[in-house]
C-alpha cells in the first residue's frame, strides 16, 4: 500500500502549492470556470477517481492522498494560517460608507440571523435524522447549526465579485459574511465546551463570553487599525508599508488568539480601517497600488489553495445510501433556514432596508458556505456523530459553492433592472 512518508512542512506546502498551480492552469486553459470553483471541481474529480480506483483494488492513489491529508491539519491551516489574511484582504476593499448605510440588515443577519438559523437547522436535523437511522443528541444538532449557519466570507466575496449583483445587495451579503463567521465561531466554541464538560453555562457566562470575545475582538481590531494607520502615515515607502500590513495581520491575529479574543472580527475591523481611512489619508498612490496588488494576489492564491484542499478532503468521508439522502435533506434544510431568516429580515425591515424588490432571492441564494464550516466540523471529537456531521457539512458546502456559486450571477440578473430604477 502506498502512503506519504512523514513530510516536512516545506514539503507538504510545496506539494499543495504545486498541485494548486497545476489545477489553476488546467482550469484557465481548458475549463474556464472561476478559479476557486474550477480548482475545487477538478480536485473533487481527482478524489472521486482515487475512490473509484480503490474500489477496483488499485488503492495506492487514495492511500497516498489520505496519508498526505492526515499530515495536514485543515483546521489549523485555515483558522490559524489562512483566515487572518483572507479576512483582511476581503475587508480591505469594503467601503465603510456602504456598510453604515446598510448596517441594520447587516447587523440583524449577522447576529440575530445566525442564532435563529442555527436553532432552525438544529431542530429540523434533530427530527429528520432518526427517520434515516441516524439519531443524534440535540447538542450535536446545535453544533451543526452553528457551524453551517454563517455565510463564509471567503466563498462569498470570491464569487460575488463576478456575479453582477446590485451594489446594495453585494454590500449586505459581503458585510454580513465578514461579521457572522466571528459570531458563528463563538457560538460553536460555547457549544463545544458544553459537549466536552456536560455543564450548561449560565446566561451571564454566555453574555460575558460573547462580550469579551466578539466585543473584545472588535475593539482590539480598531486599536490595531489605528496603530497601523499611524505607522503607514508616518512614512512613504511601499516596501515597508506592505510589510507593515502583513505583520499587522499575522501578528495581530496571533495576539488576539492568545488573549482569547475573536481574531476574525479583529482582522475585519483592521481591514476596514486600513482600507478606508488608511487608503484615503495614509497612503500615496504608489503605495496604494502595491498594497492593493499584494493583498489581491494573497487573496487569489490562498483562495485557490483552500478550495483545492476542500475538494481533496472528500476522500475522508464515508458515505452510505441513507447518508447521501441525509446530505440532500441537509442542503434543503440549510436553504430553508436561510430563506426564513432573510425573508423575516427583509419583510420586517422593508422600509429601512432600501433594497431592490426581490433582493431576498439573491440574499438567500448568495448565502454561501465554505472552508470555515469544514474547519469547524473537523474540530469535533472523533466518533460516529462527527462522521455524520462531516458528511452533512460537505454536502452543504459542495452544493453551496458549485451550484449556488455558479448560478448566483443568473439570480442577480433577475433583479438587476429593478435595482437601477
């Protein structure tokens, strides 16, 4: 049986970076899908080929792939490696003025919407799974609801850019996705603590944790952004200024994690400050050009690597007949929960939102899930429950990126004429 021998971090990085570059070339040269979707499709096909060959008795390829993935901690790579840079790069190009204009729907969807969606999905899953022979305790269903409810900023912002959605709707979806993953991670960590300890925390403890992690992360990000703004304004040399932004992101995220603050929210706030006030008042045209170019490349490269990893990780899932059905039903449940949350928000706040008619269609269909959901589900304790939730998570994520991601442009064009009235 073939397997990957113990590899160094450099060797593992070289393998996945080379693979990503080759798949990106194949997609650009022969397929023509958006890069993130294209490389993920090809990597899924490669994984399926490896699984099929394994069924035929040629298990060298799948054994090597599984062995290679075992040496790569997906959760650590994303949450402790890529996420800080991807969130900063995404927030760097979000206009604060637009966020302020749509702060009400963004706040409602990111905070209340994430909680409501998690409960709706958990309740539906709790009653649906026993019908298929997969009964799970409610706490496990809540964990699934918490990890699958947040829209993934990496998937959303990478795909929305070419979808052609009206600016107002793009702002709401992008703004929501930047903030609700931080909320979702905090909820997930709280629930995981309940699962591990068996103790139900008090309301005061939950409120305190949310205030410290989420609120503290926001304040910490603002402080970091102010420091970075001062440093950028005090010099005019694009090499050092690009280096300062990179150090601020990596060092700031590590420090936030060390202090148990929300690193994702800190990076969003810092990115918004540097991308708005910093861009306007602290950078020359030359510096602005190089900072934009640097972070655009970082965003493209890391996105491509991440989506290749998502495609390759399919080989670790053990699907059965009923689990396929459960995965399909989970997709429907997640979409219905999203529809309910978006529908309630747009209906209740219709006067304040000032969104084009039919915006709920894009807000619902554009609520993409991605790597963050996969990273969180892989943090669950090993066992039958984790295997089930891993399969359901992959079903929702793959459908979200491939089906919703490829068709969101058509949905957006349906309401485009109304948006320009």
